[in-house]
């Protein structure tokens, strides 16, 4: 998926932090819900008990004495009134079934009553503002500034209970719902926030600690392709990391030993093959028949060229040459001069690029092989340079008829010829592309073939920066 990070570190962090955030949000939501339910439950019980006490008191009081009791219970935020008819319903009222059920349980279940919530009347609002303005809590909020009030929600409204007394008279009680349950529990949220930040930081450190050996192993594997004699990995850390480092070092030792043995074999083969060729060349010089002597010399030249190309291919990336900064523009300019001396047609285009760190003789041979192929099989070599932050790219295009798409990769195989025109009579051995690719891969890059936009073939050398 495109949304997933590319690195293992990023994916582990995404999973851990995403899971933690989801768990924290769910637990915070449940905590706030449970807290609100508990506050509503306790507040509702206290309010129901107070209303029930007033109802029982009025039931035991004569009708003409009830107004005195009602006035005694009236406060700025708790208003009671009596009437002979039930109050007109408010169109914005919402039934409060929970409080209505609690009241029915506290009173006679046959009592007629209505309990609902309404928007807070203006009288209650102004009274609440006056009370809150002089309360200690509001003074602390003003001292903390507007940020502390940002997390407060508006008051939920007022509770209105209409209860019919035993003689038919209706008692109406209005009270603002307590806003305690509407406040954010800042202390709890602060604790949860500190816990979340701590867990995220620990997760970052833990994931970095776990993935660092993988980065080290990846870097060592990349350096191994460039330098088989690169220093061994330190065998330290957890048991699994030690085993991986030990296995990698063992593999590097075996590869180095194999390459050293092969180099010795190639040196011996090179000597053993060139010696009889030299003897045959000396004997051909003694021939009196000049046409026969020329045929012998042509065969010996071809044989020597094939032996040398085969040894070069088998030798591959083995080179004692040390990497140094290379001026690619100057290198290609010298190749262009060499091509002109040989009578080859070669063009060079592209902007100047920063120096590239590599093996100059090996890169020169790689590019010369590609240029030679382009001239031999495509009449000319058009070379251009492209550069990005990650790669230095050299493209060698010819002006030939091109090669079938299915045969492009096969051209790198030893002695493979994709068409009849690529015959040994043209002077090629079929190993130049393979040698060029081996050199590019020894630098951590690669050589690929593709069909050109105007026909012909393009060899793309991509070297990582």
C-alpha cells in the first residue's frame, strides 16, 4: 500500500503508535462516559431526594400554607411554584426518563408527574453568571487565562419537574442541571497525555534499538558487493543479532576465500593458455607459405582475443584498484578522443556532473565496451549523461536496427548473439556487455538494455551516488 512507510522502522512505529492512540482514545471515551454516568447518577439521586422531600412536606401541609413553604425553598438556582393547572409544555423540552423513573420510585407510583429538560432560561443564565463570577473556581480559571475555559462545554440546560399533589394542585420545580459532568477532567486527561507521550517515546527508542542491527546488516551487505575485503561486522548485541552477524561474517570469509582461489586458478589458466599460443605464433613465423602463414596468424589472433576476453569475463569485478573521485565528464571526453582516433563516430551530451567515487580504469573499460558495441553494431555511439540525487546515469545509444525485446537480457549471456549480423567476423566475442555489467555491479549499480525511442539500442549505466 502507498500509505504504508517504506522502512521497517516506520511501519513498526505506525503500528505501535496507531494501536496506542486507538486504545487511548477508546479508554478515554469509556472513562469519560463512566464518569459522566456516575456524576449524573449521584446528582440525580440527590435532586430526586430533595424533590421527594418537598412533595411529602407539601402533601402534609394545608393548601393555604403551601405558598409559605414554596417561598422558603426558593433559591436563585432552585425555583418552586404551585398552580391549579399543569404548566404548558415547552416545545424544546426533552423527556428525562431516568429522573422520572427515580421520582416514581421515591413517590407513590400512582402520582402524575412530568420530568423533562429545557434550554436554560435567561433568568437562570444571568444568576449563574453572577454566582460563577464570584466563585473561587472562576477566580482560578481567570488566573489561568482563556485556555482553561476552552475545554468547558456550555451548560446542558434546566430540569423541570411537574408533579400533581394529592388534592390536584401541581407543583413545578425548575433547577439548572449541574454542569459538573460537562467539565473536562483535566487532571485525568493530563495523566493520560503524559502516559501516552511516555509510551510513544519508549516505543521510538525500542523500535530504533531493534531495527538498528538490520540497518547495519543491510549496509554491510551493500558494501560487500563493492569490496569483498570490507571489515567484518561486530558480533555483539542480542543472541539473534549475534547469530546473523556471525553468519554474515562466515559468508564473507568463504566468498573472499573462493575469489582468492579463483584468482589463482585464472592466473594459472592465463599462463597455460597463452604459452601454447605464443609457441604456435613462433612456429607460424617459420612457415614459407605466406598465405598459409596469414591464415594461421588470423586464427591465433582470434584465439588470443577470445582467451583474453573470457579471462576478463571470468575475472569479473576482481580488481585491486582503489576507489577515487572521478571526473565523469573528463573520462567521457577522453573516450571521445580515443574513438575519434579509431575512426568511430561518437557524440557526447549532458550537463556537467559532480565527481563520482569509483575505480577509474574499470569504469573506463565498462563505458568503452558499450561504446565499442554501439559503433560496431549500430554505426555510431550517442552518449549522454543524466544525474539525480540517488544515481549517476550514462546512456550509450546506437543507430542500428535494434534487438527484439525478448532478446535484450540474453545479450548479457556469454557468447550470445541475438541476430546474424552479430557474427565473430565483425570482431566481437560476445562478452563485452557481460564485462560491462560486472564492472557496474561491482560499483553497486547495473547495466540494462532498452529499445531507443528512434530505434536502435540503448545501454543504461546506473551508478548509485
